[in-house]
């Protein structure tokens, strides 16, 4: 089960929607998901991950003899430089005593940081800096 939280800035009206969680789409998540064709019906990783990251994942899987993909879910992230927030696909791939975890970068070039539940209680607008108000929660599967 996942949820989408909507936050609105009371000053400038900026709206941010953050998805968090796991849905039925990820129930059979395994390494084959990274090799599906671009127009695959069940999941299009090329919309979620950039080509460089797909290439890194392929290289990691090919270098590891036995891999396990785990912990796949949507995770809210924030840029500590500009304050932009968005949800990204978080996952881990374990293989040969190594772990691959995706690294996401903001448009400003800074690396995104995972937002904790506690941090989500006091988010600030990336446009004007005002504390945002949670206006809606939608549960999805």
C-alpha cells in the first residue's frame, strides 16, 4: 500500500505531491524488471530511471553472479540546496557482497536526500520558503 501526500504553500500557492510506499506493481520486483522493453505494459523503468542509471544497474547485475532485488518502493526526496521535493523509485540490489542503491540528483546538480516521516511534518516551499500545509492524503495500491 502506498500513499500520496499533497502539500500546499499558504503564501504562494505552490503544490507538491509526494508518493511514499509500495503498491501491487512492485510485488514481483526482480532483476528482470530492469530488462523489460521500453514500452512494457507493467512498468517502464525508462520513465523512472535515467539511461546512465539503467546502464549502472545492468553492469552491476552482469558483474554479480547471484543478485537479489529488494526494498523497492516510492520514496520522497528533497534537495538540500534548493529545497525541491519529489518522489523517486528507491530500491536495493544485493550481489557479490556489494549493494547497489540509486543516487538521484536535482536539476540544480545537488544530490537528493531521502525525506523522513519526521521531516515531512515541517516542509518548506521551495519557491518562497514558507512552511507548507498538508492538504490531502490519498492511499493507493
